[in-house]
C-alpha cells in the first residue's frame, strides 16, 4: 500500500492556490491533539477513521466518532480536538463543486465512501482533470452528497448563563442539578431559564443535556469503555435509564450502535 499524505508534511498555503477540486490528507492525533481556532478557504470534511474528534464551531460543539465525519463549510472559524488514539482523514473541497451543506453538521460515512477517502490519501495529490484520480474524486463527491446527517452537535450559545451551565456540564457530565436548581443558582425563575435555554439552543433543558450525554457516551464507547461505566460517568441511576436515553437519541442501543459502526 502506498504511503498516505500526512497533514504535517502538507503545505496548506500552496494548496490554497491550487486548482485540484479535492485534497485528502491524514493526521495521527499523537502529532497534534488540538488545532486552535482557524479557517480554510475550502470546505473541510473531518473524518474519524479511528478514535473521535470534536470541533468547536461558533457556539456549538460537534463530535464525530469512528466512521463518521464533521462537515465544515469554507471560511468557517473552528478548532479541532482529537482523542489520543485518533486517526483522522481530512478532505479539503474547493467551493461550489457540489450542493454540500451550507452550515456545519455531522455526517454518516458509508463503507464505500470510507474506502474512497482512504484510497485518495494514498495517491498523489497533484492530478489533472480527466485522469484516474480525478474520476475517483467525481464519484467521491457524488457519494458525499448522499450521506445522511447525524444530530451530534451540542449548542453552547453566546449567552453568558447558558455558556456557564454548558461549561459546567462538559466539565462534570454527571452533574444532575434540575432546571429549578440551575435557575436558583443564577437568580432567576425556572420558567425564565427554561425559555432562555429553548431560545438559545432550540432544545428543552432535558434534551439539551441529553445531547451532551450522547456525545460524551460516544467518546467513551469509542475508547472501549463499558456501558456500566459510562452510565455511572454520566450520573444515571441505572444502566437501563442510560440505555433508554441513548436509544431515544440515536434509535439504537449503545452496543448495537458501536457494533454497526465497527462493521461499516
């Protein structure tokens, strides 16, 4: 197998001036666990082949576990954080090539698209229209358009109160304070805080916290943590309560979800 093009060996400034529609490169997290806030003139697909990655974009934290990806449109400020065992593949896609999402989102990656992405990293990133690599890229872009969206974003808002609650929940995901307790902590009524959470995140408080729990659960599942341990880590009274929450969010039990990811 040919060697892959690593991020650390890639000259992004030169790429910005190049005409290839798509460039595929890889990154092992041992080289860089975190990339600070930055932008690209191209759209970027961050594909987690192994481990997981989170991207902070505007006021939302997005997460992709193994065999899923985060799509970041061109000129969107973002920062990436990867798990220690992560193996990430990046696609940089020139603007206006396809009808791709206009806002950041997470995508499922099919086995076929996965293999095309992996193969693209093994060939020369200098190619011409009409050659073998160019034809592969055309099919890859067609497939990418068909990938289903995943709801793996945690809205954090720019509101100081919502930010404070979000940061505490991220720091201590087993914090089980009720909405009334959070409201008292911030000197406001429960109803006022409920309206604020809904306005700033688009979710009820319960669904908002569950969204974070799903993201944390997927991170821990990708690290081979047991469902029992994850349930305790997130502060659930029982494993069944955690599984019920997970199934409501992703329509599958944690074990089935990860098994299907591993088989894809």
